[in-house]
């Protein structure tokens, strides 16, 4: 899975390098749906992994909501794609 997600995480950019950081991220644009699909593609064919649930969240700074995506392997009787809102209760929004 190395290299699946190329975009760095940065909490806040308020310095002179903001433009360079924005350009780097734009060159590797990923939505949460893209991120879970990329991980799913890597995990799904792995025979040692019987089931999995991937959840990605983008903590929005400009909007009043976060973007969340969930994807499961699809095993009968296994994980479901529903997301309990409490899973994000410990995340700090700044």
C-alpha cells in the first residue's frame, strides 16, 4: 500500500509557503471517496484479510460539515458501511 495517498496533512497554513503547499496538494487531489477506494483496491485481493471497513473523514474548515466516506469488503454477514457518528467524537476541529 505504500504511496496510495500522496497528499500531506497540514493543520493550518498561514506562512509564505502557503501557495507551494496548495499547489502540491492540488497536484495529488483526493476526495474521501477516492481515498477509501484506493485502500479498498489494495486490501480486497489480500487473502489474509477476511473482512474490513474503511472510514475516511475530511475535517472541513470552510464548511459547517465534514466529508465522510465508508466502504466495506462486502462479506455476507460482515461489516456494514454505516458510520456511527460517535467514531469522530474525539476528533478536535480547529
